[in-house]
C-alpha cells in the first residue's frame, strides 16, 4: 500500500523536471515522457525515498524468484491522474514496467505489477474523469495492455451506481474493470 502524496513527493525528488510542473496537465506530460523513455532510467547509488525503495524491493524479489506473482500495489488517497502516473513511473524506474517499442506496436511491453487506485467517498465523483484520463494516456495504455487490459479499483463506498458507471466507462475503452 502506498499513499498518493508520498508517491508525488518521491517523483518530485527523483524525476527531473517534475517539481517544476505546477499544473496537472504538465505533470501528466513529464510523467508520461518519463514512463515512455527508451533508455533505462538513470540511477544513483543513493537510497531513494521510501516509496521508491518499496518498488525496488518488489523488483528485487522478482529477480530472485521470477516465477513469483508480484500482485498489485494499492494506491491510497488518489485524487488525480498524476497520482497513478507517479506509481507507474516508480514501477518503470524499478524495472517493473517496460514500455516496449513504439515502432512495433508496443512489442516487448511488460508490466510486472498492477497499480490499484483507492478512492475515498469524497473523490469517487472524480473517479470517472480520472480513470478516463488514465485510459487515454499513452504510458498507462501500455501498462494496461501488458496486463491484459485489466484494471482493478478500490472504492471506499458501497455504491452500485458508481460501480456500474465505472465498469461501463472501462468497457468503452476496452478495459476489463474489477472493483
């Protein structure tokens, strides 16, 4: 489980240019570019912020046991698309997400970890917009495609109307949603 605010802080510290992105569309652009970069992300030998270290621990566990199921990381306090893109960029930085080739229809794309947004009752109204933003994002599309176009979400409210609306929206994007 990771808190969205901590993921944002880790990206501000580690991703060049992210701290200067003041508006949400600017943050999407920086994160998307960072996720889709062809060369591996440059790393220092220094210890990173706790969320980055936890993604690294997942990656090391999969290196030691490639047949292991890495499962999913629950992202709490999600309020905007950049919260989820931060998680995806940290997965990319750790080697858990690889965007594949842009020339060959994403050949080689792989994502070893799912990222699951958890919506509080106050942010459920924005969930539809936020998920549509993610479904339209080039990096997130590759992540979903590498995971069989499946997306899980966690709702902290029992509202079958919201669940139905989110599922209908996901289907329109070709995504299989589970709540």
